[in-house]
């Protein structure tokens, strides 16, 4: 019995139909994610236009170097994820496990750096709420900026955590030989999800860290 037959669920006519259904389902899911983050981006943009100078001033309190490092880390993780998908398609189990593990490590590094940033903002009393402290009179716009900062990056971090869970599952299955050149759909789908999460950060980084810094 072929790998394709073993991998096919009983309610599909053939493995190709199952693969196509999985891809369509993932793209529909990603479309809903685009609408979700798109709404958050729209809220941020409207406030950014309203409080352009104050948002630019507040963004200078973000650590641009940590943000830049995290951007490089995620770009590297997209590369290792792409290599993992390629090795899954070629049936190279050892290389697949290696690149999935590298992607997992890079994702964990990203979250570690991000939580370091969060802790720094806690120490600086820049967490929105009763304990929020800001050096200038524009306290309200600054609090809005940091509220959006934590909302956007926090949701992104949650998606990263989900991605790490998916990667961990793939690593376990790959080590057991669950994927081959004939069947590697789960790796491809997680790859799509991971690239989407990386792309979201590519938008978040300039919006939160770069736009308007030249005004200060």
C-alpha cells in the first residue's frame, strides 16, 4: 500500500482531493486572519493620523535594536521553514527535522526578546493602566500608543506561541517518519501559517518602531 493511500482520510476520494481541501481550508483561515489583523492595523492607523507627533515621540521609547534583531530572527526562521518544506517534499527526514528544530529555536528566540522588551516597559511604567507614567504632557496619546503596541504585538506573540506548538508536533511526527515525498501536507500548511505570522511582523516593525522617528 502506498504512502498516499495510508495518509488519505476515508472521507476523501483520493490523496489529491485531500491535499486540495487542506490547502483551501488553510487559505480561508489565513484570509480571516488577514481581516482580523487588518482591523487592528486600521485602528492603529486612524490613531496614528490623529496623534502623529505624539505617537512618533512615544515610539522612540521602543528599543529599535531589539526590534531590528527580532526582524532578522523572523526572516531567518522563514528561510529555515522554507527549507523544511522543501526537504519534506524531497523525503529527507533528517534534514526536515533539523530545519523544523531550527525554526522552532528561532521562534523561541523571537519570543524571548519580545518578553524582554515587555519587561523593560513594565520597569519603565509604560504598561497602560493606573500605573502608567509618561514624561511629557501628552500622557493620553502615549497611553493609546502603548495600548495598541501591546495589543498588536501581544496578538502576534500568541500566534507565535501557536506556531511553536505546531512546530513541536511536526518535529515529533517527522522523527517518527510520518512524512515522505508522497505525503507532507501538514508541513506545507504549517509553513504557510508560519510565513503569515512572519509577514504580520514585517508590517508591525515599521509601523511601531520606524514611522515618524525622523520627526524627533
